[in-house]
């Protein structure tokens, strides 16, 4: 792969690549939380996951991924699940996004647009 192709891939990641990155960062964030003594790293990873999820939505919603309120996952606050319209090997979603975080980064119009049709 030449350097131009690598830059294009970096700037325009595939759906699969973004989802893999989201799940990897989400896992790393949970590991950092488990250690408890590195809150700066945990916060940074959490923010990175959010940026990746917003990017995924802006690039692929609502055709390939959509927001759905998750009423089944126990949580202290309401969550959106980023659901895939067609599962990928090993993935049916792109993790959770707290509703308050979605509202901070996306307009009400975009949130409505990104919800399942």
C-alpha cells in the first residue's frame, strides 16, 4: 500500500475499521478504569471512544448504523446503543453512548436522523 492509500484509509476508515477501533478503545478504557489510579488515561480513552462513535455516526448513519435507546443494559444513566443494520463478524454494535454525551456532541436533528427508521 502506497502512502497516498494509507492516508486515504486513515482519513476515510471503513465501517469495519471504525467499529474495531471503538471496541478496542472501549476495552482499554475499561481496563484503565479497573486499575483506578490512572484517571487521566481513562478519561482520555473515554473521550477517544466518543469521538470515534460520533465519526461512525456521521459517516455511516442511518444506512449502516443507527442509534437505539438501550433499555436492557443496567446503567446509572440512559444509554444509546450504536447498532449495526447488518452484523459484522464478531460485532452487532459499536458499544454504548450515554444519551447526555450524544446530546453534547450531536444536534437534536442529527440524533433524530441517526435513530432507526
